């Protein structure tokens, strides 16, 4: 993992400020959980770190690199979106393995890693099914698996366990920390 440093980060949508002068540092190997009411800027902050939103002001550092103006693919980030962002025409396994496919990883290695991550999240029995045929909690685990499989230098997880039942939520908290 890598350290993250946000310096005076700001983002507004029209006249509505979403993030105001945010400065924080997360040392390498640490976990940061941002909590707050809906609309307070948590998702906007994650999207800026991921490169999906451009800050109006400030800088974003991942490790020793200023990534503020880099494209998302140049940031080595695994992101799980709150809305899951799964491809409905693909199977569970293909959704999980898609980031590896884009990077050109050979199919046998891709399949091996898909199964390992699916097993970790207790969804290995779903790998061949369509994402449209599984529950919301299962879809959330597929989205989490797609972030995990990339082995990035940084994970950004937006509401990673909100759709899970209490038992699985507890288990996943431990896995995310690990």
C-alpha cells in the first residue's frame, strides 16, 4: 500500500461546495474510514483521489507522486463504487476479472486469481452466473472482489459493506482491515 496526502483539496459543483480545504495524511499501511452525513463530500473526495473528479484547488499525493492531474489509469488504484458499477452483460467471474483482462493478463492466470478472490469473499459458487441473477449483497461482494483482484497500491471503497447482512458485514470488516 502507499501513503496518501491531500493538501487543501476543494471541489464545488456550481455554487455548492462539496469539499472545502481538506488536508489530511494517511500513512502507508493505514486504514482511514470517512464518516458523515449524506452530501458531506465523502464520495467526492474518493472520486478526486481516484481521478474521476478534478479538484478546483489543492493537491493529491499517492506515495511520493503528485497525482492531481494524472488520469485514473495512471494512479494504480482499486476503487469500489457505492453503486457497484457492474457490467450487466458479463458473468460474475468476468466482472471480477475485467481489470486483469484490460491489463492483458493471460486467461489462465486471470481465472486463478478470480477464483482466489471469489473464495475469499464467499462467492466462488457464483462465478459463472450473470450479475443480474444475484442479490444486492452478492453484487456488492463482486464489486469488492473487482477492487481487490487488482492488487493496487491504494484501495478506495465507497460504502463497501452497506448491502451485506449483519454476519457477513462483520466478517468483511475483518477482511478489509486485513
